[in-house]
């Protein structure tokens, strides 16, 4: 039988606010345990939550970015369960009435093997605001478990998709797209190691062609795209094998073990909590007016899709280039700054995605930390365009710029990389070369095209690489015709 | 001095006829004398209290005076006060020292009032007799074998026995008004949202409201001027302009100061279940209001009978969640021995909570459970809206509503402890105002004979429309200008 995997994602994105969602405590990562745990974070008797408006604005931003319905009135609810890192004994979340309703995200699924790349729309069911829990710390004190409540109350936006994805590749493409988007609109720092972007993946399988969904298992807390691929692929195989062996799938929560590459059930549905959701009486319904939305809309950056279309139209870039340049806002901004500093758009795109991207990758750094800024790159590209330096020389200048050796023109001067563009001087060199290489001239005249290239090489060598190759070509052609 | 009004005390302090230290010491001495028997206070700290009194005297000397500067106030032990033991009447918090101040504590401090101590209460404010307190019952100063009512029983006894100049309470279903009725003083539960709940330990968040407990309406108005007002730390606090609750009190010396006031009498408040002697006192009080110029209107609050069932779904539901934080992990009671995490939770909560609190956590957990939520919680919320609508209709016909605050006078300790439903019925006339969020007060209206021949106080309840406290206080004040019930003091405590 042929099987089909059905995947839906729930992603917890940590919002980039200054303070916690219901208190004024800082959410900075990595502080000493419990130094960012105020009265509200500790859930002392008598404390009350007050919504951080920044978190609301982040939710609106996301809703606008995915073209979703933003609820004019949404409700915070209490999700009740006991756990030591959950200080109130309930998590404030949203249940029946979430802040963001249905929306959609368009993903680019890359080519895999002989399957070509394609575009797909993933529907978003909802996104809701909630608070994060603290952390249990084991072993910091011998024989004891500790609780760090610094993270308790950190604002999260939980983004839930429809079960629209049909492969690990699609799921990862969606996760990457979402990861780019939340950073693009500035609501999440995207740091997966620090837990700012965590995915729960619901996986089920069914016979291909079946309309009915299979029983799903939820893989919790995947914090890298590599693990996500491995976990989904393992889980899919496991479910298919279980069913083919005559077994049944029990609804369960599973954890992925990166060391073994396997998923393992954590708890089954029967053991699941009854969370006793009810509206939190300490918080009024979250009311979002048209004016609130307009205020956020006014601060919205241009979204990647719009920017991609603009790049194609304004700079005559290919769809591929425009897409690649809009995978992150920093990259896109860098490209635009390069063009605005006077460089040619196509040339800028090639350099940003080629030489610069390769260097950033090799040095394991990001474009925002690049030692070469957009203005410097533009200056370098201008020196290629105006024939001051050759493409080869430009590579040397690029290296020198990376090592912060000075301005483009200083480096060209210091390294003596300026091209010889004086046609008289080049003609003199060409004449010398023709005189000294009579054999090659004969070969060329006898029809050997390669001899021409050899003569160009000789001329370039004679000029110590500084002659403008285009001019050398032209002059040689003229002299030999 | 102990019978003086807050206004009189303020004047004496400002005229330097007495010092705050002297006044405070007077009450501390009385507490030392009577509290061991009455048990109105859970926590006392003479050092802290007298330091505040000294500071108040310095303020007065410097001319930096507010109406309550230097006046000793008892605080219900439900309010967190920095450095003070704050127990909420529970073993669970018997060892808890609050590290921060509730909003109203901050307000009283800013006004220069003196914190006299933390008063006894039913555990987590769950009770109508103060008998669920981990720190023992409180005696009704009018009759020591009777209860003071609850849950603000300690504050009630302290006001009645003159162990404070005034006190604070909280009212979730009647916890200010029923004890005010049973102990013979004036208590006001303000409109929901008028007083910040920040730092007030939650029982049922959508119903809890703090208010003053004092001898007279005028005293309550002065207390409200300190307690009420917007606080951004409570999302349910209403952002309204600060008001002067005394503004209506002093400007009507005519013979019929309440001329034109329409008083609604809900027939449901005068039916079966009301003690006949209490009913007579209420009727006499209504007659007095007619003399003051009020016009009596018959009204109906048809859903009154549903208020107790609705309340005992919603309040326990919220409480079951609000009390989840008491898990023995971060503060409060933790069992001495346990085998694992679940065992620690189970034992700590089993040991830390009393029977009534456990009963309500169980009820609340049940009504919120999957499969029962719609039938109980949602249904109760719908009926809650109907109850509120009853009042909307009623206030189209009248300005204030009057009736008894409690169905009986103070009952004997132990009489109802084993019958939760009989205990819950104590709040039959008060609960619906909490469900509707309306302000209500109880004022002394006379005395009724108990079955065993003891004369006990009876409270008249006045219910007003939203944010109509100033008018209600004047309605009470005018009555208190022509009656002296509110000045009566229990015998034997002079």
C-alpha cells in the first residue's frame, strides 16, 4: 500500500518584548536564576496580571503579515495543571477566542532528488498569546531540583497550522519560512538554541487517497530544522511499519532523541490532563480596535513577498534572485543599500549572493556582522564598472576590505591594482607582444582561434595584469584583422 | 475616645489634643485586654504599629495631614502588608511574611493611617461565621457564644468591640455586610472594580471586592476616600476619576433630607427564610426612611433564589484555580515528609487547607472539568447575567434597594459548621449584588431577640446602582442622624 503522511505544526515563538507578558520583569536570556522573577513571576499571594501591550502589538503584526483575521475581542483563559515550573498552577493562554484567526503562509519547497521545487500554501488555523513557564533545574544543588522562574511569564505566540503538509520537506520549508517571517516583522529573535522558536509537530499517516485523517502523535519541542527532518522521517516510518504490522497508533505525545534519532512516547492520551480551561477573571477581554491595527500597520516593514515582487520589477532581477535576496530582512536591506549607493542591481545581487554570501558562510558570520558594509561593496562594484579594476583584482580588494585594510580606492592604490586603460599604452604593449610572438600570429591567421587567447594572455602578462582585458581584446582584434 | 468617629479623631489629632501614639496605645491596650478572648486579631506587631504612629505624629507636627493621619486601622489578614505575617486565615500561609504591600495598604500608608494589626478571617475568606479560620473562631462581642459572621469576622469583632477605630474587609458573597449585620456596625462593599484587588489574596476574582468596616456611614466614606481609586496593577480596576465619598453627607439639614428618594423593596427579600424578629426590625427601619422623605416602591428580583446555586458554581471554580499556587514549592506550607513530587503536592495541600477550602476546591474542579463545564460553569455565567439584569430592571423603578443583610441575627458557634448549605444561606441577600458587581452596605438598624432571649444587632442592607456609593453613604448617613443604633456598643467592653 502507498502511504501518505499528514503533518501540522504548532510553533511557540517567543516575542521580542522588553518585559514579560503580564508583569514588568525583564525577559533577557541567560540571567542568574530567579533574578528576573518578580512578585508576579513567583505567583505570590495577591498578585495580578496586567497585559503588556507590546505583546498585543506583536500578535497584530503577525496577523497582518499572514493576512489573517484579527479578533476584535479575544479572551485569556487559564489552563490549569500542576507542575513545579508553573508557579500559579495555571498558565494564562487563549483557548476558545484566540487573538489571530485563519491566515496563510506561502512556502517554497526546495527540489529534492528528481522532484522539482514548488510553491505551496500552508493554512494557519490560529495564533494565540500565552505565557511561558519557568524551568526545572536538576543537579545544581546536590540531590535537589531547583526552579528558575526567569522565563516564567515570557510572552509567546503559539502559531497553529492546518494539517496541510505532506512531507518532512514541506514541514521544514514551512518552519523555515515562519522562522524568517517572525524575524522579518521583528516579533521574535529566532534564536532556536535559546528556545525562542520551538516547534511541536503533529504527524499521522493514512493510505494514499484516503480522506480520513489517521491518529496523530505529537513530536514535542523540536529546536532545529535538522532534528525536525529526522524526527518526522523516523516517526513516519515508525507509524507506517506499525500499521503494516497490523498494529494501531495511539494518540500520544512523543519526544525526539537526537542521539538515537528515534521518537519515544512521553504520555498517552489517557494520561493527558484535563486542563479545565476557563476565562481568566483577572484579565479583561483583549479588545483590538481598527485604530490599534492601523497603528501597527503603519510600523509594518514591507513583507518579503511584496519586496520580492518589487525587486523583480524595479531591478529586473530573476524570480530566483529576488527570492534569495528576500530570505532575510538584513540581506534584503544590504542589497538595497548597495544599489542605493550607486552599484548596478544585477551586479550587486550576484556579489551579495555569491562572493559575500560565500565569505559570510565560510567565516560563520551573519550579514549584519559583515566587516564590509553595503557602501564599501557598492564602491568596489563601481570600480569594476568604471574599468578601474578587473574582476580578478576586485576579488583581492574584497579580501582586503574584509580584513579592514582601508577604503576601496586606498586598497587599489596600495596594491597597485589599477587597470591600464590608456589605449596608446595598451597598443604599445600589444605591438611588442605581436612582434615577439610571430609564431602565434601565424597560427591565428592559419585559423587557430586558441592562439588569440594566448596572445591576450601574453599582453596581460606584459602589462603585469593591469591592462584592461576588454581593450586588449579590441586592439588585438583590430591589429590582426 | 474609642467611640469617637474618624472625623472627630482626626480633629483631635490635628488639634494635638491627643497624639497618634496615645490613640494607638489606647487601642493596643484594649487589644491586649480583650483580644485573647475575642480572637479578632491574627497578627500584632506593636513595634511596627507604634513606629507608624510616631511617624504620623511627626507628619501632624509638620502640618502634612490627611483625614486619616494617625488613626489606627485594623487590616483584614487577606491583604499583603510588607513585613507582616499574612495568612489569609490558613495554615497554608501561617508562615508567610508578605514581601510587598497591597494597593490599599499603600494607600493607607500614604494617608498616614496606622496599621494596628491583621484581623482574623475564615480561611481564604470561605465562610460566614469565621469558624473555618486556622487561627480559631472569633467571638461576637455582643454575645460571646455566638459567631461574628464571616468571612471578615475578625475585623467585624474588632470594630464592634472598639479594638480599632475602623477596619478593612473583603466581600465575595457578603463577607463585609453579613458580619456588619451580625455585629452591629456599618460596612460597605463597593462596586466591583472601585477598589484595587492588587495584593488582596484572591478567593473568587470576579466577585472579590474590598471595602470599609466602621461605626458609621461617615467613617466608611472617609475610608473609601483612601481605599478607592484606579490602580493600573489590577486590570479589573476601573479607570474613573477619584471621587470624594463624603460629598453628599453634609448638605441637607431639612426635615425630610431624603425627600424624593425611591426605595425599592424586593419581595424576594421578605419571604420565607427571613427571621420574623429580624423582619420587624427591617420594617421599622423602612418606616424611619419614610419619615426622612423616602418613597417606598415594591420591586422584584425574580432570580434571587438562583443566586446561591450560581455563586457556589462560579466562586469555587475561580477559587479552585486561584488556590492552585499553594503547592508547597515556593512559599507556604510544605509537608515535612514526602516520597516524590506528587506526594509533596498531595500532602502539603491536604495538611495546609481546611475542610471548607477543600470542599470548594473539589466543587470548583468538578464544575470546570471536561464534560461538566457547559452544564455548570457556562450555565451559571448565563444565569449570572440574568441576575444582573434583574437589578437593571429594578433600578428603573427605584434609586436604592433595601432589605435585610442577613436572614437572622448572630447564631451560636458550632450551630451550622456541619451543615454547609445552612451556612451558605446566610448570604442569600448579599450574594446577588456580588454576582451583579453592585455596591451594597449594611447599617445598624436595631436589635432583635434571639430564641434564648438575647438582644442582638440587625443590619439593614442598602443596595445601590453602579458607582452610586456616595449616594448610598448619604442615605445611610441621614438615617444615622436620626437613629443611634450605630453608636451602641456591646456591654462589658468599656
